[in-house]
C-alpha cells in the first residue's frame, strides 16, 4: 500500500531560490518547489515568501489539479500567471480544504475568473 503522506504533500514555491525569498519561474520545473518536484494531482500548494521583491509563477502545464492553493503576500508580490492553461482547486486530497486562500494587502486586486465549481475564496490582510 502506498504511503499517502509521500504521495499527497504540500509543495512550496521557491523558484530555485528559497521559500522566504523566491524567484520567478515555470510551474513544471522540479527545482522550483520544496520539496523538490512539481505539484502532483491533489497536492496542497503554497506560493509566498517574506522578503525580497516581486516574482512570477507561470503555469505551463494543463490541467493542474490541486487540493488547495495558498498565496501569501508577506513582504513581496507574488503573481500567478495562468494564461490559457487550466488550474483546478478541487479539494479531493486527504484533509481536503477545497479552498483558495490569499493573504496580502487590503483590498486584494482580484481579476475576473471563471469558475465551474466555486471553492471557498478567503482573503485576509497580511500580518502586521
């Protein structure tokens, strides 16, 4: 039987930098994530950081299907470019949250998006 803790995991963006000070890069690049390896179906994904300047994560696979997506804007600006790709946040993994969580300045600029199944969208101000 598979070890589900090793199969379904939390992937944190580094862009080849660190989780505190990430760089820009492509979603599919294994070395852009901690632990190493691009997110798999039903993984939880964290895009954030707390130092440095802004960076961009470019979704270059389709579809990408996640359990949850957390974008934490503490000390920098993170941009997720989806373009013509598909990003699903289904909440199907163990301990599924079915949530997209954005933390950052108030108000958060949210572009128009199309949703076929609305997950919970939580927006929170950045910690002081």
